[in-house]
């Protein structure tokens, strides 16, 4: 099989990691690649690094655009892509030498190939997420397989997969700062009938890069997470996945993050923060999630009970105490002082 793979790499302030990333793609054992670098308004040396690769490898294309976020950059890459298959790579990550070859071989009789990955930090500490090998038909016990991929954290992200371009009917939602990958994959999986899974960790994913295309809290986050929650409910109904409950856990943890960010916000008044929390606590999606969510950690159990009983003041106070416990409150006040 010698069909072209379009490898799409969004780039934002990645000068410290970009060369390792692009080199790992250029040096793949599978050679029929189109390598698309999208500089998303970087303010460091990333643009010139991208351009330097134009002279090193004729498979490289470079797009420069103003900063629009990772979804905008990926969409620009999809617009440019001419390969039959599409692969996404983050600019602070890198690939095992045979990743593309393994994926293209696996996808030959299915609609998508999925592999495992190795998460690592600056000290090269590694945690491995590896699936069981199988070829899955969507009609045959998809619920069990779907649950397995979710539990091993292999479903949501786009960078451990090889997609058929002809099956991509939707783009990444640029209104979402969190959950856009899951939303993209849910739409894609509605269009396919079979999946190949490789029991190897072929992708190296860097955890917590400070200057990458990361999430910044905005006031529409809760609305977006509700949209994602309802999309999951729709997906459950479409495939009759009544036993799938992972999205309750996802939604709960997103609410935890949003609540923390609201309280952490030094630009808003107490009244504004309280009203935002109240809207979350009383929302019907939150009520449904809380009724279904099962937690085994003490912090989650306490927060669940407070939300279930609509105790907004105590939700606020409890999370404030957690911030103090985690030594974040002093930083919050110091940060607030800078705004004069």
C-alpha cells in the first residue's frame, strides 16, 4: 500500500520542540507523506524553523496564519491536505519511526487505525497507554470496545489515529477550547463501519507544555461542555450504548475545572462568580450528570453532594478551601495586585 498520508502539524511557540517533531515525521519508514506545518501566529522562532524545512524536504508545506487556536490550525491543514489519509501531530510531540507504516498497514481494510501512545515530561518520565489489538466492526459489540478505548484514554485525541479523508465530513469546532477533539471524533465515528486497533504505543505525547496551543478559560466553557455532553447523549442513543457512562465522569471533571477557574478569576466580582456557579449548579445537564456520576475520590464525592443539593455557597467555599490547601490562593492575590 503506497497511498499518501497528509500529516498535519499545528505550530504555536514550539521553537524548543519543533525540530524533533518534524524530524520524526520526515524520518518515517513510510515515505509517501505530505507534511503540512501550520504556524498559528507564533511569536518565537517557530515561523523561521517551519520555513527552513521547505528547503530540507520537498514533501513539506508551510502555512502562516494569525493566531486562531489549534482547531483553526488543524482546519487550515485539512483544507490544504491532498492525501487519501490524514494524521494529526502536535508540534511538541514526536513519532516512533514506524508509526505511519504501522497505521497505513492496519487501516487498509477499515475506516480508521488507532494506536497507543507514551506520555512523557521534560525528564522523560513515561506513562504508556496501550490498547488490545483487534479489528472492530461498529455493529458488533461496539459498546464494549468503545468503553475499553475510553478507559485507556485512547478515544478522545486525534493524534493517535489515521483517518480516511473521505470520511471527514466535519471540521474541528473553533468555538471550543476543551473537548473539540472528542467532538470531532464523535462526528467521524458516525460515518464509519470498522476500526483497526494496534497494540503498540507508537506516538510520544508531551504532557503540559507551557507555551503550546493550550486551553484558556472563557465564560462560554460551561455552555460548550453542555453541548459536548448532549452530543454524547445523542451518540449513546445512536449506537444504543446504554451502559456507557464515561461522559458523566468527563462532564463532572470539566465542571470541577470550570468551578476552580471561576473562583480563581481575579477580574470578576464575588457576585459575578457566585451567579456563574449558581447557573452551573442549577442547570438541568448538571442535575442529570450528578444523578448518574459515580465517584470514588473524597473531593469528588463532597463536590457531588454539594451540587446535588444545590448548595451553591458551599460549592464556592469548598473550592476556595481547596485552592488554599493547594497553595494557589496567595498566587491568585499576587496576580490580582498586578491589575492595579
